[in-house]
């Protein structure tokens, strides 16, 4: 997909999400203030550390904060809403695992190459440029995506139904692919004999990005919780937006552009292995 179409689609999703959220409930505007506060504090910390990569570590934790914030706003933290408690627990398990995984991988390492490139391009103005292009942008995306939590925790339906059980199933499949895929890749990279080689075993035999596929499934799971509530269908844009980000913006497309150039055997791996959905390898 050409960059101009990616930018147009990304902008379209964000405008759609913003319009829907500001129309539906003022709770989302309060949520926006919470996100802006977190991201501003994180940006200030990044200036001190001279490392914008900390925004990646915060990503999963940020959703955990927003899930429980909306839960408290809707229930005053009275734990009599089983649907809300289950959803927030799933978000916490997913978000904290992701934060721990990225943190253990990034802490003590140089700043991610993406932010280093931004830093070179912006030069002396990067200190404020990073607030808008890195922290504010990701904050707005986090706010839009986390809106799907509110409709579930604010529902008058306290019990689990068919949609919720389907959501739990989707989440479990996604969590398995994301967690196991990350673990398999970590073990592969820890072996010095694999330096320069391509990971094409385990889950990576059936999809080039099991972790991204798993992430997408997790978000379809969250949407199923919302679908079980009145007006929940309006949040269809959330999993679609996340799938778009993973497939065409910050996930598959960005990573493979680098891998395609740096690993000679990656082209053959691409020919025989599905990019996203798990499928049997092609001959």
C-alpha cells in the first residue's frame, strides 16, 4: 500500500473515531484528558532520558490504565459488574505482559532506530517535535482504541453472554499467538548459532508475524464484549483500526521493509509463508 493512501486511511480512522467519541459521551473527553496527562509526563521523562522508545514500553500499560479508569468512572469501583471486571482483567493481563516484554527487550539498549531517524530529521527541534509526532499521536490512537472499554464497563448488563464468551475465545487465541510467538522469537535470537538466520519454525512457520496476528485477535475479542451491549456495534472501527495499524503502518509493513533489505533469505520466506493470517506454508 502506497504511503499516501496509508496516511489518508490513518487520518480517516482517527477523524471517524474522534467524531463518534465526542458525539457519544462526555466520558471520552475526560478520558482524553487522562491520556494527554500521561503522554505529557512520559514525553518530559523522554527528554530527560534522551530516549523516545519509552513510549513503546508504555503502550500496553496505557490501555490497562484506561480500562480501569473507565471502570471506576462507570461503577465507582463497586465490583458488581462481572462483564467489566472480566474485560479489565483481560486488558490488564495483555497490557502488562506486553509492557514487560517490550521493557525487558528495550531497557538498557539504544533508542529504537525509528526514533533515531526522527531525531536526525528534526535536529535541534526534536525536543518539541517528538511531543507531536511520537507522544501526542500515539496518545490519540490509544484514546481512540481504548474507547471500546467504556461501552462494556458502563453497561447495565452485569453477566456474561454469548458475545462475551466469543470475545474471551478470540482473546485467548490472540494471547496465545502473541505470547508464544514473542517467546519463540526471543529464544531463537538468544542462540548465537541463529545470527543472521530467519525464524521460520513454531508459529513462525505458519505466519510471518504471529505476535501481530495475536494482537489483532485480542482486539476483536474486546470488540465482542462491546457488541453485547446496546450501541456496541458503533465501535466496529476499533478492531479494524488496530488491524490496519498492525498490517500497514507500525507493524508488518514497517518491519518487513527493513527485514527484506537486511536478510537475504527473507524474500523466500515471504513467498512460502502467510504475512498475517496463520496458514499452511506454500510449496
